[in-house]
């Protein structure tokens, strides 16, 4: 149980275009979803926290107009990288927390999306 | 400021030997502690967690971790390492009075040599 999927697993796009990454909780409802960015050989950097039906909370230094997050349902959150540039190339990982399962406090991670902007 | 420290960038262990990956934390209130493993170009896999109760926590793939409140540590251990244990290991923590946000260590690369 508690499986999180991401789509696509990898994507190559041209500078100036936008890319949407989907994060789905397959067998549970996720009140909260998190979006992380990971640079090579580095730890995860939290970009934003999104709660279903409300605006995402972005971490300091993360441009909300560039990284659009939508959490439209308890099973789906999307991250759209707008007007992508080569420096946006990275590994993006989402995670989800179970709705109503406060005792778990566990985040379930998706497999990640490798974005390459050319 | 709240933080998680993994003092070793890399740990090298011979196959069959015991392994330890260190983690110390600084969070307000009662800590909730986690270990995750990441294989190349993959997402994170949950290994184990400490919320409350027994200080020794057993998790996936034969790993265990001991919560030590006085030393604010949560070291990951395994009695006998396998080559397949080679991966990147992350320690994470959150305080009991925060939202679901995790504070992450920098990660430790574990290399098991045959």
C-alpha cells in the first residue's frame, strides 16, 4: 500500500517551453503533497508543500510563478515548470502524506522525474 | 534552527561486516525520525521510522536504528552488509508540533565492497 507514482519518469524539453509533472497517490488519499528538487549527489531540497484545495506554500527562494503547483484532488498534484531554462534541469521528486493518518507521519515518495532542458 | 546532520559523506564497508550510518538531529519537541534509501536515478524508499516506544526500531532489508535521546542520535545499522545495500541513505526528522515537513540530512553514500 501507499504507492505514489510520477509521470513522466523523464522528460527533455526545449528552453522556453513548459513542462507538467504529475504526482498521484494510487491507493490512498493524500491531504498533503510535497515537491522536492534534487541536484546531483545532493540532498533533497523542499520546494513547496501543497494541501488539497488550497494554494501551495513555497519555500524561500522558490519562484511560485515559475513552479506552478496544483493540488486539485486528494490523489493528484501537478508541478508545472514554466518557461523552462537549462538551469531548471534536475531530478524532481514528489511525496505524499496519508490523509487522517497523523500517527504515521510518514511521507511516501514517488520515483522521481528527470527533467532535462536543452 | 532545526537540523539533521549526517557527518559522513561516504561509508565504506566490506561485505559481511556490520555497518553504521550516523545521524544526529536537532528539532524542537519530541522528534519523529526516519531513514530513507535512494538507489541511482530512483525515488526514495522508506526504511524505518521512530515515533515513540522502543528505542530500537527494526525496518526493511534487515536494517535497524537506535533512538538515543541523550545523544540526539538515530544511527542506522545492519549486522551484516550486502553489496546490494550500496546506495544513498538519508536521515530525516520532524518535530511533533510541526506540520508534515521533514528536515533532511545531506545523505551518506554507502559502499559495500565484495
